[in-house]
C-alpha cells in the first residue's frame, strides 16, 4: 500500500495481538484530514483480514457514520445507527447458517432491546421457523431498555459473547459525524471489553471533530481523554505522502513512467501530501493532455498549469472539468445530499437504473469525484449508494442550481422517498434517518404534515433506544416543522387545527418524558402541562389524561408531595368522569406514594390497596406489580416486615410471569432489604445474589452495582470481609466503565472504608487518593478526606489534597461501614427509573437550592 504500509502493518500487528489476547489497548484511532486516505486504509485492512480463515481468524465488520444533509446533521440524530449496522453485519457475516442462528438466539437472549434496531432479525423470519418463533417471542415481549446504560450493556454483553466464537474487529469510519449516544457507547464498550478479543478501529478527522457541535467539539474528544485515563487507545496518523511515495504512486498509475524528480517534489509540496489532492490533480492533468496516460511524461511545463491552492479548490476545479452530462447528473444527485442513492437519482434524472449504474461507475472511475458505498439502506429499501469524495463537492454542485430547479428536484426526491416507504411498509428500524431526510425535502403543507408525523415516530424510536440528546434533536426538528405547519394552517386552512394540535400534544408529551427521565422535573412538568392543553384543544381527552397523569407522577418524583397530592386528586376525578380505569388506578397509587412521602403511611396504604383492587379487576398485571411493590415499601417503613415480604413476593412472581427482568431486580432487592432488617441475613444474601444475576442478564448495569454493594454490605455484617471486598471490587470495575467520576469516587470510598477496617492502611490510602482525584468537591470528597484523617499518621507520606475552604461535615451514614446498619433503601419502582446519574444531579441541585 503506497505510503501507508507501516501504518497498515502496525494495525495488523495490533489485530494479531488482540486475537492472541495479548493486547493492552483496544481502541485504535485512525486520524488525518479529509482526503489523506483513512477510508482507503480501512478498506485495505478489511480486505487483508478477510482472506484469513480458520477458527482464530477475526470477523471484520465495518460501517460509516452518516454524512451531513443540507441544513440537518442526519448522523447527529440517528442514535446508535452505526452500532446497529455493525450488529446487523455481524449477524449477516457469519456464513455458517448454524452459527447465524446461534447469533440471533444470542442477540435475543442478551440484547433484546436491540432486536428492533436490526432489520436482519426481521429478515431472518423467513429463514428458519425456529428462529422466527424465538425472535417473535422476544420481540413481542418488547423488553425495552430502561436506561442508556442498560441499552449499552446489552450490546456489550452481545459483543462479549460473540467474541467467544471468533475475535472481532469493528471498523467505524467518519466518526466525526457520529451521534453522541454512539460515542458514549464506544467508551462503555471499550472499557468493559478491555480483556476480550474485540478491537475498535475508529477513523475521524481531527479538525472536523474540533469544530463540531457549533465549535464546542465532538463528544469523541472527551471520550478520547477518558479512554486515555485507562491507556486504552493508540493513534495511527495517516501520514502525508512523501516524494518517494509519490514515485511509487506514479509508477503504479503509469505503466511506463519515467521518473521526474522536479515534478514529484513540486506536486508533493503543492498538495501537502494529500492523496485526494494528488489523485484529483493528476486526473486534471491527464484530461488536459498535459500528462501522458501511458508514460506519465509531461508534455508541457507542469507549473504553467493553473494550480489550485488547496484540496478544496482542486475539488472545484474537478467539477468545472466534468463533461456536461456528468455534471448535470451530479448536480441532480447533490439535491439528495452528500450521500445519494441510485433509486432516488433514477427518478430525478428520469433514467433507467441499469444505465445510471454504469454511468455512475464510469464517472467514479474516470473523475474520482464520487465513490460507491455498495448497497445500503438509507431509506426504506436498499439501494446502491454513492458518496461525493468530498462534502464540498456536493455543496458546490448544489449551489450551482437555480432556485426553481432545486424546488422541483426536492419535490421529486420527496415523492421518491415516500413512494419507496409506502411500498416497503415496515420501516421501524430506519425511521429516524428516513424522517429527517424526508423532512429536509418536504415543502407543501401536506408534505410537511406527513414529515411531521414521521418525525414523531422517529422521536419515539429514538427514545426506545434511550437516546436522550438525539430524541430531543428529532423533537426540535419536529418543532420547526410544526411551526411551519401552524403558519400554513392560518394561510391555507390545511392541515386542520385538530391535526396540528394533536402533533403538538404528542411532541410535548414525549419532551416531558425525556426531561423527567433525566430528573429535570420542572421542565417535564411544564411540557406535560402544555401537552394536556394541546390534546384538549384537539378534542383528545384520553391523551390529555395521559399527560396529566405523567405530570402527577413527576410531582411525586420531585418530592413535591403536596402538589403531587393535589394534582393526582384532580386527575383522578377527571379519570373517573372519563371512565379511564387505568389512570384512575395509577392516580390512587400515586396519591399513596405522596402520602407516604408526607409520613401519612396508614392513609397511603388505603389508597394503594384501592389501586391494587382496581388493577386486579382489570387484569392489569404490570400495574398490580407496581401497586404490590409500593404497598411492600409502605409496610416496611411501618416495620410490618412479614406483610412487606408477602407483597414483594407477589410482585416478584408477577414480574417473573411477565418476563420483566428490570422489575424483578427491584423486587429482589426489596425482599433482600426487608430480610436483612429482620435479621435473616443468609436469606437476604441469597436475594441480593439473585438480583445481581438478573440485572447482569439484562444489562441493567447501574442497578447491578447497587445490588453488588448491597450484597457486600451484608457480607461484611456476616463477618466475611474478603467476600465483601471482592463484591465491591466488582462494583468498582462496573462503575469505572460507566464514565461517571463522581459515582466512581463514591465506589472507591466504599471500598477504601472496608479495606481500612481490614487493616490495610496503605491500600486504603491509594484508593482514597484516587477518589479525591476524581471528586474532591462534595460529599464524596468530604468522606474521602475524613477517611484519610483516620489513617495512621506515620504512613502519611503525602499530604491529602485540600478542598479550597469546604466546611461540609461528612455525610452521615453515607460511608460504607460494617459498624452501621444501612438505612432501608426505598428502591424506586421500575416505571420511574432513577439511575445514579439522576441521583447525583438531584444531589447537586439540592445543594445549589439550599445555598
Ligand atoms: N495509499 C494510497 N495510494 C493511492 N491513492 C490513495 C491512497 N490512499 C488514498 N488514495 C486516494 O485518495 C483519495 C482519498 O482517499 P480516502 O481514503 O477517501 O481519504 P479519507 O478517507 O481520508 O478522506 C481517494 O481517491 C483514494 O483513492
Ligand atoms: Mg473517508
């Protein structure tokens, strides 16, 4: 490979080390500016590795992140799409049908939440009845992930298992266009799979990454730093071509090339060693007849040719030199975006697909301005896909169109995408990209209305992936679209007010859910209020009630119990009037929770029992489990432990019947807590163990660490400190991979406390210092310093870092200790997941509020 053999060999060396499990770093960043040859390097690597056979041969799969579309960064909102594609390719690649079935089975057992992201799973339904049944069974269950961490962990569990069959090399190109969730998943996966045969090769442009997100920088840069903390990545910089490399390139290109040192030196200097510049410029010289296509002999003085002064101007120059037909075709293509499909272009140019395919291949070969990405699913169905070799090329072509041409072409793109979608039917796995692209081409009120509905569907799909930022991104696009519709409605009376209000209501409701999940209660309450108003204006009382119910839940979550009581009561009255028993039962339970929060536990129990009775009459098993859990918690707080146990047992049985593993995790820890407080420590221990296992199996990693810590606490009380320490070490490893320094610091302090009690002051000191480095502020920092203070003075080699003027007392009961019985933990219900991240946020919020 010209000019990159050292880089190629270095990567292959790392692949070999990974296959032999002798690698220390599992992320490889391939960097270089546009046109340096990153993609070419990745493709060559893929080709080289794909010739390997045998059980030790790695499985190599690759994907690239979506190019930006005019006015809308598609990649940024297509949450986890690159990873979903890799997953699909892993499933497809496995040639052996037997193992393919195994893979799908694996996917549906450890990564159910991903089943609906991967069309191949649906596609396999035809291939084997058994697999079809299996997938259907799990897909029907719709076990949605409850948090991004769980979504990630399921993927990680899948990769871990899949890598037992063969080592995995995952190539992700153009990562400077990746969405935030994908970037976070990279971090979590790299951390968790550090000891597994999995290698991540990530190509990106450092300059684009730095200027991304409106100049704030791509989240990749942060992840890079974090990975650096654990020495997990290495860099491969794609170098500039040297004069010697260029000689090789020219000899490869021109059969009878005669070395021309002056020319080579000049070209390397002018191009900055950029391969795109060089290859494009040689094309220009050939077309102008300045260089012979056979001997590479220069027929005129090369420096007499007009010389572009950058890779981008060489691009513009290329476009000027396209023949009329090719330029016209590519101008049409530019309307679709930097990536375009043969399906759409055929409709735009009114050309048969077959002819178009050969024309595009020729343009690609002759001019090098576009390159094929093979068959891809950009819209509903697959189509051969091309990409401009440079985004700039598309911009220049697009700008060269007349306004009227553009309008007509956008309308055609819109119709083609829409027709395709109508024909395919099920587009659930690709709806986000489809919606965002369709919206970019919509113009008439009718088109915008359709796009708005699809955007709503896309936002929901994004939210089932627990992708917060991307969901809000799609909702923002939907908001713009709806503003446009509102204006259209006033002018054309179309679409109807009812239709617009309904969409506004749904958008507000979903916005509220996202905010609530992240603990932004005030914003959530506001959104739910707006949602209810819009639904009422649309004449949709059932939906309005849904929004009001969510608002009442949020008040309770925010511990604004008086308001929770008032709003739940109001909503309950309305639910009764509308005959909505589901909301009625939910509000009874919510009133119970609010009353319990106010210390009125007896009254709370009355409401919760009423809620349970309603839910039993209606055969609402999910609801019953929730009511039973709340009753159990209330009874526990009254010290009626036996009754509490009975209720949690019933909740657990229901959740087992429902296959709800996240819910089972809650019931199991609730049972363990009650048993522990009744002094039945061995039984409690067994329940903690089961909760660790069930949370592990569904990737509920945040709560798994809670369970591990609970287990450790109990082991310490049982006089088994070594086992306790081992559990805390496991929990710490999980925390490290979650990338939250505050939570990691807290885990370190817990471990340090126990280690100190075992008399190992020097290990304690190391752990505490790590904790302080991660979180010197706040309660954890205070605890850490208090712990340092307890260490024997003579071993104090270094002074403890101080926290400028902090006067907080150590938080009581927060430290891990064998001496104190932990206060009963009021586990939240699974319908209202409150991960540690949120708890941390609430903590900070409280602190600021109280100031
Ligand atoms: N080692 C190489 N030898 C010859 N041509 C190359 C080499 N690497 C890249 N090219 C050419 O340079 C152009 C840009 O390469 P590409 O891999 O797409 O760059 P990047 O992905 O870094 O933007 C392509 O036309 C490619 O064919
Ligand atoms: Mg590239």
